[in-house]
């Protein structure tokens, strides 16, 4: 199948060719015809499967007929980064059509956003909080919205945005087309879908397992040796484009400094950075200025950098879904990638969950020559040792269980190089 078979407006062909699309992905094959019919839909797919184009192309096709200079489509998304990436996709696919879009999110001044809305845009890509602020001020008009997209609905629930999303739904016309995309469906998201969509078609592609193009390896290590092991791992890894995930923004900042001191070009992405700093970090990572980016889960969804060859989980994420989204940053668009996770005995429950999802044991590896027996340094002035995790000392710990299989010591296999071209409110810990 090719894109001509969708019978999209011929004016969209220039954008499709510019992006380099040839054959549609499974989510596009199922979503685009349904969306073109004007039906409500619920879509679920792995990251990196072309989901954004699956709803952007039908939106553009619809908007090419009808009035201009009014906001007729609204895409609501949880983070600034994802809003910008959707906006860029719209800009490329709409080349030559004169359709315009604007991004609306907090963390930056509102004046340019208000100015863009006053000039007239057909598509608004927004994070919930800032959008509601502009609506309340009379600077954003949602009365002409014909198409509403709720992207990453489960992520918006995780970040506490569902009350704002419900207010947005009440602010748009009841007669509209609604498309909701969510990787998982907790009860609250199911309720939102039932209340907001009319007889939606459900489309599901690759729901529960990580992308088959990603290889996984676990590196068991004591908590106090994690940073040393990470640096040893980086020495034998192709570090042209490595994304490292941490549990907290404070740890991301500290880890960035230590990696920089080791001689790498490294940046970070977390909610303590300004929007300008975050955009500079993303741009620098995409264009190769930085070899490594250290990030919290703010980058686990929507980060679209095809050249990422390795994802390293410095901290095991809290859920299997978060793991799948993190490692989905590599192995994109059928390219191969590697996912390494540093694990302690406290992570055994999550390891078993991941192995159950994937249907096989995850490979354990060790780094040849690394001293796994080094003792933790003594506390200084009553403080915990450097490298201890960030939980309060009084936090309960799970009993230390042995890993389900012993690590295999290997010289690290040659790692693949990739040759591709290179929100508002966030949970406190991100």
C-alpha cells in the first residue's frame, strides 16, 4: 500500500515526499481512512510507529476545504517537547498549503502565542494549562473547533492534567470529531473516552511489548557503584547518540556533571531547565553537538531522534509501560538499537514483570575488569554515601533478593552505530 491509496488532497503530496514517506505504517493504514471518514477513534500504538502523521494528515486534508483564518483543529498534548514536535510535523506536511499552526504552552512568554492566535491559525497544538489561561483571558477561541485530538492521554493523567482536559472538552463544540491516543488505559482514561467520544473505532497496533528492533541487557550492580559502572559502560559504547534516563531531575543534573567531567559532550533535559535551555539541549542532541543526553521521563514520550543508538536506564523506571516508552527512543523506524539497564536487587520485581511481558529472560551482563566488590564510602558528616539513591533514609526498602540468574561476564559485544541523519505542570520529581 502507498499513500496515494488514501485519496488525500493532492496538495499534501509535496509534504509527504518531503518527509520521505513511501509506505504507510500499520497505525497509519488503520487510522487514516477512519479519520478521513470523520469518525471518532481511539488509537494505541508503540512509539516510533508514525502515529503523529496518522492524525495530522487527515486533519490537513479536512482543513483544506472550508474557511481559513480560524482555529478549526485542536491537538492537546502533555509536554512542550511533544507539542513542538507535532507542530514541526504539521509544518513539513502542510508545505505549500498555507495552513498554519501555533504552539501554546507554559514556561515561555505568552505574547508571541497570543499574537499568532490573533493573526489566525487553523491548528492549535497546546498543553492544557496555558491553553485554559488564554481561553479565560479571551485570547484563544475554541468555538470553531471541528477536530479534537487528545494525544498521550495516559501521560496527561499521570501528570494530573485530566481535570484540565475535561474543561477543554467542555469548551469546544459538542459536534466535532475526536481522536484519542493512549498507550495504556487506566480507569480514568477509559472514563474520559466513554464520556467524550461517540461510538469510537478502536485501533490497536503493538500494544504490550517493546519494539522488536531493540536488544535488551541488564547490568546488575550495587547502588553505590552505579555511577562508576555507567562511566565504564560508556567507555566501551559507541557514544555518538546515547540517551540516559534517571528517576529524578536532581540526579540528572549530578550525573550530567560527572559525565562531562569524564570528557563527554553531554546535556540534560528535565523540568528545572528553562524552555530555552530545554530546546537548546534537544537541538544540540539532534544535530550531534552533544553525544549524550541525560533526562528524566519528560523525554520518555514524544522525543523523536532517529539516530539514538543506545538508551541506558541509570534507574529502573517505576512501571513496565515507562520502560517500554523509554527504550522506544531507540530502534525507531525499523532501525536497530540497544537498551541497557543498571539494576540493583531492589529492581527484581520489575525485572520479573518485564520478562513476563517479553516472554523470555533478559540477558545479564557484567563489564570485564570492573571491580564489583568495592565498598561503599563512609558517610560524611551524617550524610549518606555519594551514589546512594535519593530516597529519604527512613524510606522502607524491599528485601534484597538475588537476581533470578547469574550475570555472564563478557567483553562487551561490538555496538552498532546508527547512520541516520542525525508541560506546563510536571510531577515534582521530573
